[in-house]
C-alpha cells in the first residue's frame, strides 16, 4: 500500500545551508532522525530554525510565493486573475486543486519537521540548559501554528505530536477537531512557560505569540461551536462560551503583561523600512522573515499583484471590500449623515482604505529594478501622467488600459482596484522585495479580545477601548461617538468588531477564516464580483475618454439589506440595483456550505483511503 508522503514528511533530510549561524533562514543540519542529534543547544537551535523557515509556505519551484497570501483572494474581498476560475468563485474542484493539495503537503511537512525536533530533544530534555528548552518551546508554538491552519482549512485532521513511521500510517485516522484544539491549547500553555514575553532575537516566537495563537484558535473554536463548522453545522453553545472565555483571557494577558502595543504609523507595518522601527516591531508578533537578516531573501508577492506599469497582475481587491470602509466620521457609506458621494467615493473615508487599496487617481510608486516610477492610476484613459524626481509630469502609455498586457491588468482582469498594502515602496525592485509578511500583530489581539467579550455578552468599557485603540491610530472616531446606540447592544457591537477586523486586517490571511467561522459564505458570494462604474461616450477616434466616476448618479450607493438583517449586521454590500452600470466579473460565483471546510486532497485519499472525506465531497 502506498505511503501518504505528505503526512510522513519527516523522511526528507535537509542539507547544511551556507547562511550565517544566527539567522532564522538557516536550514538545520541533516540527520534529523538520528538518535542523538538534538542533545545540545546548538543542534536544537538549528532544528528550530528549519521549522521557522517553513512559515513561508513556499509555493514550490522558483515561484517563491507564500501559499497563504492566496487565502484572502478566495473570499469576495479579493480575486485572482482568471474570470470564473478561482477557488473563491466556487467553480473549482477542490479535491484535485493544485494549490489546495500543496497547502496540505506544506503544512504536514511543517508539522513533521517540528515533531522531529521536539521528539529528538525529549530524551535529553532534563539535561538541557534553559536556552535549549526555550528553542524546544518555540518549535511547539510553530507546530501549533501549522496545526491551527490545518484544522481551520480541513476540520478533522490526522493529528500528530510525534514523528510517524510508514507502518503507523496504515492505521492513522482523523482526530476530531475539538480534540485537536484542546490539545493545541494545552501545548501552547505549556510552551509559553519557557518563553519571554518579547523575544530578544527579532523574528523568534515568544510568550505573546504563544498566547496569541491560543486566543486565535480559541476564538475560532468558539465561533465553530456557536455558528457551526463545516457542511453540517453542528452547534454546541456551552463549548462556545468556554472557548470565548479562553480567547478573552489569553488576549487580556497579552494586553496587560506583554509590553506589546500598536505602531504609530499603520503604513509602517507593511514596508521594509517601516518594519525596522522600534514601535513597529513592538506591534509585530509573528511573521515570515525576509528582510535585513542574513543573506537577502526575497519573495514574489508584490510582483504578482502590481499594476502592469511596474510588474505583473494576478490578484486584485474588489468593490465589496472598498465599500466596507467607513467614511471619516465613522458611518457606513449608506448611512444618513455619512457624507458619502458616489461621484467621489474615495474622499473622506477611513484612511485604511487608501493604505490598503489603490483607487482611481491615486499616485502609484514602484521600482521595476532598473527604473523608479511614480504615476497616476488611470482606469479610463490609454494614457496617464508619470512624474520624474523633480515632480515634472509627462504623458505615458497606460499599460493597464491598452496594449499587449492590458488584458491581465486591474482594468480588464481586475475591477479597477490594485493592492497598495505591501506595495507602496520604491527602495527595492518590485520583483524582489524583502519586506516581511505578517502572520500576527497586536491589533489582532485587541480585536480578538473585543470579539470574545462581545460574544460573551460582556459589553464593558474594556471592549470599547480595545476597538477604539485600533481606530484611533488612523484618526477614526470612537465607536460610541460615531454611533451611541451601540452601547449595550450586542448585535451592533458584533457588527463593529467584525467591520474592524475586515478593514484593519485586510490582506493579512485572516479574513478567509473569519468569513467561514462567521458563516457568511452564502450572503457574501450571492452576487458576482463588481467594480468601477463603466464610462459611456468613449470615442477612440476623437480620443474622448470620459471618467466613469463623473457619470455616476446619486442612486449608485450599495444596499446593505434591511435594518437588523444578516446582510446589514455584517456589512455585506449588494449592487443589484445598478449592476449593469458596473464592471462585472465572476458572474458564476456561487457558494455551497461544503466549502466551509476543504476536502482531503484526492491524491492523499488515493494513498490513504481510510482517512475518509469531508461531507459533501463524495468518497
């Protein structure tokens, strides 16, 4: 019988790297499985460094694209290049999808590598010094991170805390997710006792990360118990309450004891220079390390989501995300008194909109590797303005509107928006950026605390303060100043904390899981993907190219459903009333409740049919 090599993972030995010994991107020495390798601090540190390297979830080959950056593109807040042909649209057979198969394999290889270090050190643990024990605890935290992703994606999983032999795999089953979550939380608690609140070596996990992961998985498990998990949506309110309490308590410990805080400047979190500032490091808790450590290690995230003037285009934000951002006075765009004008929809909005998304008329900056560029984003014209170092403007061809590559750009393939978050720099090549990709930061902890307390019905001042801290950084008003009726109202408080998670943490690999645990798949995927208003009166002969936003009528404001409806309380915009006037994509977008968990890859079932398949995907 064939072995499930994705699960066995540990069979692959890794050779010595040439990187400097103090850096996290160093691979561990070979002979992971030798009986006495992990018997000292140096060896254990090298093994731990190999476990850190797998945080990057490399797409494989030469692409150097972390798989997890795709996850938010599988929600209606982001799209991939191909129309009606993405996991997020619901038209892909997930059982045989390459990205999904690779995710399973990557995560199990990561778990296996962690298990080899932990188990290898176990016979010598009582003899190890404190630093060596700390490294073992770090690996346990990393293992928890990998397993949390597996559970969140696949539900019940083969759950391993020790290396697995081929013979053992012949009888392995899938552990219920509730059991695995309980084990992970206990393991994180134990690991945290050997870790400092903030790591002394930048990039290593610490107590705040261990408790942050505990808060994250407890929040997820609470939501799954309250709202249902997977196709069958079995609920357990008592368990939900227990897990919300665990999440709130863990988050509060970080808030009170860790010394963590918010960075002064939101944009600093997503640029190489900004990430090196002390206040930014204080907020940054866990990340894929690329910049300014050891040998320069770049990735391709920016290359795949740039405008065609700079690089390639493969991933885009959508109108549904854009319209989730409030106006600057703290009101949703359809609310009376918001000041929202659909002709000028990007004026007087939550600043995080422009920190996250490039919109019509914005100045885009970038670096092709041989040329630094600064130019206007132009959706409606085959030419746009480019600026030199002195600020002088000249007209240049707009490669996103017309030309041999325009079909792949944000105008024709996207819906008129481009990602600015992580993509607003010119100090290095767009094709070879070295900024770090965030996996956890302090703002998430504040919002996790607030959400857990709201679900517990404990709507006290600490909840308001936690949300307001996140908003105050970008100059947004207090949630009770913007809407006093939120005080004591669980529905409205749930609405605002969810809204904050969406706009604060957009494109940070979390919304894919939030949408699923809140069970918003059906309403969020009920319509096609919409974008910019179409322009009428275009005349290529006379070179008349009207701006579509100038032609917008006052009625072109999305509907958010009736007051108190699920659509209203989750801020899900609908564009049906004027859909014909908008750029439209993914007309075949659909949702089935089986999508709340991914299926076990068919390649794995072919090797290990005894694992069984998730409901709704056949056998």
